[in-house]
C-alpha cells in the first residue's frame, strides 16, 4: 500500500522541524519486530525504506530493509509488497550510482506489479526507471518510460504524481535542447504544484525553469547577443533564488546542493561572458557550499559535477595544475559511475585546458573524445525515435479521451548541432534537479 501523497508531506514536515530521525526509525523497527499483523509490518517497512532512501540517504540500510520486505512479500504471496521491495532497492542503487543494478531492480519491480490495482505503484516504477536511464544519458529510454508513467497517471487523474511525470518528460526534452517542448511540460507541472501547495515540488519546477533560461543564455552567447544573455541570466537567477528560499526553509540538503550548484553556474556564466570577473569568486562560494554538502552525503554524481565546476574556474583563472587535478578527479568519479554527462563536460574542459597551455595535440584528443561521446548520447536516430514516441503518446491520449481538449500533434526537429571547441563551455546542469530529492514511489 504505497501511501506516498501523505508520506511526502509527512516527511517534508519531519525534515522541516528537525525531529530526531533515529527515534522515528527505531519506532518503525519496533513495529517490525513485535507486530503479529503482516499489513502493519509491511507499512512499517514501507515507511522505513522510504526514510532510508529519501531522507537519511542510508542506502545500504535501505537495501537491507527492502530485501527483508521482499521476503515478507514472498511469505505472504503478496505481489505488491514484492514489487515495492524491488522499487526501493532500485532507488537505493540509483543513489549509490550503480545504475545497472538500479535498472534491474526497477524492471523486476514491474514484473510483480501486473494487476490493475497496482497501477499507481507501476507508474512509480516506470518513473524511477526513466530517471535512472536519464542519469545514464540514455534519453530515448528515459522518455519511453516517463511517457508510460504519464499515461497511467493521467488515466488515474493522479494530480501530484502527474505533475512529477510532466516535469520528468520536460527534463528529457530539455536535455535534447527542445526548449519549447520542455517549457510546455515544465509550466504544466509548475501550475499543478502551485495549486496543490507543494512547496518542495514548486522548487523543483522553478529550478527547471531556471535551467531553461540558463541554456537560452548559452545560445545567445553563441549568437553574440549580449542583451539576451543578460536578460536570460537574470531570469535564471531569479528562478533559482526563489527556489533556494524554499529548500533552505525546508532544510533540504539535496535541494540546497542542487540549487547552490545552479546559482554558482549562473555567476560562473556571468563571469565568463559579461566581463565581471568578481563573479568567479561568487561562483566559487556557491560551488564550495555545494561541495561541502555533497561530500557529507557521499553524493558521487554531485561530487563529479562539483570537482568539474571548480576545476573549470581554476583553469579560467590560469591555475592550471590545481584545475587539472580536480578535472581528473571529476573524470575518475564520473567514469566509475558511468555518468556520461559529466564525462562529456570534463573532456571539453580538458581540451580547453590543454589548448590554453599550448598542448594542441592533447587538446585535439580530448576534443575528439568529447565529440564522440556527444554523438553517441544524442544522435539523429534516437531523436527521431523520441519524436515518434511523443506522437504515439499524444495519439493514445486522444483515443482514450484522457484530456478534455485534443492535444496538438506538433513535430519539432531536435537541434542536434552543438558548437565545438570555439564555443565557451556551458556548465553541466543537474536537471534531476530535485528529481532525486523526491522520487515518487506510488500512491495508494
């Protein structure tokens, strides 16, 4: 029985008022060890696994408890409980950056969640599976499974989870630089979340909108349009700072690390392109705040990003040795966890570094690696397949009359051209943004 709507609100409250999490988990463990009622024990495991995978981020403990939950489900011959257990394991392995194991767990979860009454939990597993594929840089599969989740949630009129799916679909189009489509989904998600009064999720949407304007600023930079650069940067900063207020009030460590990182990115962008070199110092302040939190959380994905960002600023300031050290540290972590977005960014930065040092052969080698990885992540075939999936989804949505108004079927080409070494480096962006913060597990 996935009771995530109330659970999300409950745990947000717990985080906000700083209740002792140890006492909370101890009370759940007591229920598990003393209750003779299987349903009560399941509920305790459900809350406990959620606590470990979403709040305390004790992923190994979450895996341990999820395995115990699976055994309980097997003993009771309860497919829902077994599917729930694998879903939590998938979230934990995702948090540990073991994406292949995470995918395996979510797929196993789906094999148990086959009945009509499992629809909400099934949509959650699709959602989480899509997020893991996104983190791997497999945008085609990420879109495929996000659209599966979206169809289920629209059919159930599950507003909160639907907002999450809308935001997640938007993020895939965002990663493909299809900004019009991304804005369409992001704004739908923001409107729903504001109506529901879900502040943390509003922060997610504000963050995503900030990212759109940040990337638009990047396009304006390439077009040498300083007026649009300034306007888009200021708009992005406005969205980010509004989101920062929310996550600081909620004392969300993951939320703060993501938003501090993105605010740092904006100041970094301003320093590179609008001439105010003091913005480098402001960017470093935010990046170091981010690094401190990510070190505390042992967030490997985040650490790879932070070392990349700090290393890049050091290179910009001609501190080549320290900059190269941090870039290589970032690359090592990113390769260990197969985080292609960061690997791609570091290759670009190492090309830039070696070009500044006059090591043109090494610069060319890194630029070639960057180009090869970029092409493998975003190629024409994948983009066409993604457009076909969107069209299929829109058609099915009409046929089933899930929305009151017919959705317009608009085909837009995904811009596949990225500027090479002559372009200024754009900061890698964490559109997960806050997706990792509150992965929706399912609803009762």
